[in-house]
C-alpha cells in the first residue's frame, strides 16, 4: 500500500501575505519524496493598519458592513494576493491571476447579496469566506508549486469531496455521502505528486456551500484521512510554528517541556481546554469512524521536532502530566438530573455539539442536580432558549474559567490534586469548583474568569508539576 500524507498548513504557517510560503515549498518537497501528498490550506494572514489579521476576519468584517448598509470592499484581500502572486513564475502567473479574479468575483457577489438583503449569514456568508480564503488559497498554492517544478493539481469546488449536513455555518461531516464524491480527488492523487485543497469548507448533497467552525481546516484534514485510510497508508501532518510543549508558550515562559507523544484522548482534551494543538472535533471524528492513523504536529521551522498523536502510545517514560492548560469564557449549566439525558441526546443528535464536560452531580433540597461545563460561553448565550427548554428551572452561570491537567496516567502522580489546588490558592485565586475523577484521569479546577486569573493559575500549576513525584 502506497503512503499518503495529508499535510495541513494554517494561516500562521503561511505567514503574513505569504511570507512563509518558501518554507512550505521546501516542506512539501521533503514530504513528497516517499509519499503522495494532499495539502490542506487555511486562509492566509495579512497586515492591515499595522495588525496581523486573517482574511477570514477581514471578510467577516466586510459582511458586517454589508448588513449595516456599508458597501463591502475586497481591497485588503486583493492586496494580500497581489503580494502572494509574486511567488508564481511568468509561465503560471496569467492563469493564477485569472483564478484570483474569478474567485474574488464570487466572493464579492456574496457580499453584494448581503448588502442587498441586509443579512450576512448561512450560504451567503459561506460563499464569501470560501472563495476569498481557503479555496482560493489552495488554487494559488497550486500555481506556486507548479512554478517550483512540482507535479500538482487543485481540487475544484465542483468536485468537492467534503460533503456535510445542512447546518450551514457550523456544519458536520457525512462520511458515506463524501465517499460517493471522492472519485475526482482519487484520480488527482494517483496522477500527481501533490494535490491542493482548501480547508474549513464543505458542501451539502444539494451543492450548498457550508463551513465548519473556526479551526475547521483541521477537520478537513481529518476527514480526508477518514476517506483515504483504507486506500493508502495514511498519516496526517499538521505543520505549525512549534511542536507541542507542556503549556501555551505565550503564557508560560520558563520551564516548558517538549511533549513527544499524546494519545487521541490527551490531544482532544488539550484542544478542548485551550491548547492550540488541533481542533478537538477532528480527533473526535477520527475516533467515531473507527480510524487508527498517526497524526504529527511538526515544527515547520525545525521539522525534526515533532509530537506524535496515536491511539495507543508507546511505553511512557516522562512525567505523566504532559500539559497544563486552561480555558476562558466558560459557562456552567445546572439542570435536574432526571432532565439531563434528553438534553445530552439532543446535543449529540440534533446539534452535533460536544464541547462540554459533565461535572459531578450534587443534591440540594432533596433534588439531585447535574452540572455541565460548557467550554464556549458564547455558544450557550446564543442558545439559551434551547437549553432552558429542557428545564425551565435550570440555571446558567457565565464568566467561568477552568484549568486542567492533561495526562492519561495522571494516577501515577502523588498528591496531584492537593498540591495543585494549594498552589492556585497561594496565587490568590478562589477555587469555585474542583472536579477530580480517577476513572477519566482528569482534574478540573473552576475559577472566576476575570482579569488574568486563568493565566496566573496555569503558570502556578505548571511550576508546581515538575516538583511533584510520580510512580
């Protein structure tokens, strides 16, 4: 069976106005030596008013302008691509420019539709994002790779293999329907060294353009792995500006440890709780479809530095607590225990939503109450009516933050719960809730989400971990 690497390059890997694309070219040249390669691209970044911004945010801003009756403009987007196209040679430049013009016309049309309807939502929003960002970037990269003598082709949107349900703005992957549409990309993989495709974007069986949530290019890479894993010896490679370390380096400056291996479970939990390793839903989809394939997080600047994510890990010799992380903007939903199952079923079947953790229940006035920690307070606010429909007496508490420790074998660490909670207390933070479960090897510490609380707690706990003995 031939090798296939699905390599995802996010906005930070592409760099502002494509400044890091030469590095991407060299990585792709290395990857294709022993393998077929499908490259998944996010929307690029640009510099505007001295700030680094994703083109996704630029388009969302223009869509909001359209809703408010202000004529939308793609000038920022056009300027970005005019800089990137300088990496295309003369032989391919005219075709590349035509591709840029055609796609941006489609994006402009979507924005004009929003201006006319005063609504930037659903497919209008999806089309504006798709044809200015991920899909266009994949075509531009196709011409750049050709300019570097790499045999490559891009997936056209008419032949899109990622088929989704009808939740337009936060869509869900449909495997069987996608399997019926992979014929074209299969032929492209067979006949080329490299195939380029945009991340984040899907389409329904009725050809309606859809998008995943932010970070959805990770899911595109995972979905392609699910579709191809029986046809090739498939692996996924997320190219980032660093491999995984023991805390967010923007928060913890000293004493960071490299993390060489993570289980699927550890990687998913870390992603859910704030570590920008990969979209946790990408892992969830791989697990749900019974697929077992290795995932690498590669430091694109130093490709020898990698973190491997596997279903079954090799024997572990380092510290069992691999990561300390935290999440701001959480919410806690309290509901009578006899009503919770209907809500959980609906979240799974209707919303296809899983970014929450069930905390330990408690009893008050003879009534048992269950608690759900939602990791996105904004999602709960948008859906308050939906949640309260399951129990009119349920309550929601916002402005909560959570700190967690990641490690499947955390049970080997002595006094971990008492030592970490004491350290948070010494930092002047009030612990509102602590949830420790041996079965899930999980410790959650809830504090008020105010000022620098979460960051202070992460720094304090990370410093303490290295001092705690383990079996």
